[in-house]
C-alpha cells in the first residue's frame, strides 16, 4: 500500500493545502487523515430537512483530534471533502463538516486510490455524492 506523508503550511487553509498536494501528486481519488492544531476554523452541520449547511465559526486555537476525509472529482476538478473533530483549551470536543481551517501545525497522510470517483448532484440528499 502506497501513501504520502506531508507537513501542511503555517497559516494556510487546510482544505486548500490538501487540494494542492493532490494536484501536485496527481491524486484524483483518495483518502486522508490529519492531526495538528488550527488557529481558527469554519465547520458545519448539514440540515437534512432544509438540505443546507448550518455554519459555525470557531475563532480560537484548537487541537485537531481527528480530521479525516477524501479526495474525488467534481466537474473533473479535485474536490476535498473533510470532517473534523477538534478540542478547545478546556479539552471540549466539537466537530462536523470542515469548510476552512487556518493551520498552526498539521501533518497529513494521503492514501491514493486506484479507482477514480466523481461526484454528482443527488436529488434525495441535496449533496454531491459519489456516483
Ligand atoms: Zn461532509
């Protein structure tokens, strides 16, 4: 099994950094896991009735307890889907779908897949899912 280990850039966005690595390594589909710390982040909860995200901003430093997700294609462009569990300075855990996260320090492992998966709009959920 092949995988890549990378350090992500200070002050950069975690999603953009993973996307850049995938583009550079030509990974069109894969899985990743990251740990580290963020300066702030934007995360969300998908309201299944309204079919839209409720967004939250966390404007304090936090630990990335676990950030996991995948890489696939949307309109032939690399798309990063990530979820995060993070803890605040009291050790209280929060989490959800990750939109943005400003990096303090972050280490990622990326596992490329031999399959190439594409996302398409799904009527039932309102999400772009793997077809
Ligand atoms: Zn999600």
